C-alpha cells in the first residue's frame, strides 16, 4: 500500500496487515528496492495496490522498483476509487490473501471487487470537485450558504443536493456494512438518512484518509463506503468467476486482463462474467 492511513484495522485475527511502499521523499530508491526484495523473499509475490490519484513521482517509483528487480512477481494494480474506497479494497484483498486463491486471482480480483464498493461523500461544496461529473446548476448551488451534496463516485457516479425532498443516492441491493469517516462537516445525514435507505447491516467509524480533502475538493466532508464485510461472501464472489491462464506470463487470472503483466486475454478467451456476479436479490449477499 502507498499510504499508511489506507491500511484499515483487520476484521479478525487471521487478516494480515499490509506493507507500506513509501513515497520517494520518504525513502531513497536503494532502500525501497531492498524492502521490495525482502517482501518477495518472504512472501513470493507482491500485489501493490495504489489509487489513481497518486502523485506521478510515486507511481514512477513503483515502476522503477519492478524494473530494477526485473521481477514478474510484482503486480502494480491502480484503482480509480476515492481514498476510503481504496482502503476498503485493500482490506478485502488482505482477507482473500489467506484463502486458496493464487496470487494472480487475488490481484485481478481488485477490479471485480471495486464494483461492489459504494464509495462516496457528503460535501459542503462541489465547486472544486473534478472526479465526478458536476452540472453548472450544482456548481451554482454550491455558493448557497448551508448547501450540502451527496456524491457517489462508484460504482456509478451520482450527485444529489441534500434536502427534505431529495431522492437518496441509489445504493447496493445486497447486504453491506457502512464505513464512515467524519471530516470537518458537522452532519449526521450519512448515519441517519443514507444508512437506513441503503439498509446497511452495521456502521463503523474510522478516520478520514489524508488525501480525501484533495480527492473531493474540500475538507468539509463525511466520506463513506458501503462494502461486503464477510470473507465467506468475498470468497464465494471471486470463486464464481471463470479462471483463465495468462498467455504471456502464465499467471492465473479472472476478468479480461492479467494483473501481473497487464496482458489482455485473447479475444476468443475474453468471456463475460457469470450473470450471478452482476445481479442479486434486494436483501441477499452476492453469490454465484
């Protein structure tokens, strides 16, 4: 992981922690290479999950380390989720790492699981929000004192102005837990309005990731992420997807692209996900 505050506490005693891949200004390249080499020696494979909003020099550092080590056992997985959503995904992959999945399946599961994380925030303004489409009308309303906006970044972007007559954000149709990180916005809307509308099974509090104000364009926010909490459900979900073997590096994978070498599946092998992965009942957790 590229930031310590994206490593959430484990959900049980079996969930391992994550290693920190530090930014260039925090560690010289030689030491970073040595740390990565040690991780490979200890664990065999490394899955480096990092957000798309990472600084370019930090991303270049990751690619430089893999290039210097000339290792095909390092997967660099970039995800386009808000900071709290990234933290949730990191923990889910940590949970899956103790299962009987191969490293290639765990790494490529990041793309699948990101579609089941409903990551958003309650904001006091969308004037500086550039990660989610914002209409001119919403920009104008940002200047009205006391305005608040509920924004969902994924799996499908949504934006609504919070008010008595406002429709709630469209949420998951399967059982989730809601992780909530309160920033400098005094509001209970997420816990009192959004959580009941989404029928979440539990609410957990955490700290706001350091990069969240930059990502959302304001520090006056309450960030949230609804997610699948149970390892058994995550295992069932990943198991339901057909596994392939990468024609380039021979790693096992799910989906249409190898997470280790980035090679796409040949067109003839590129198959859609099973229907059960995409559609679930209103009160059920995902399953095959």
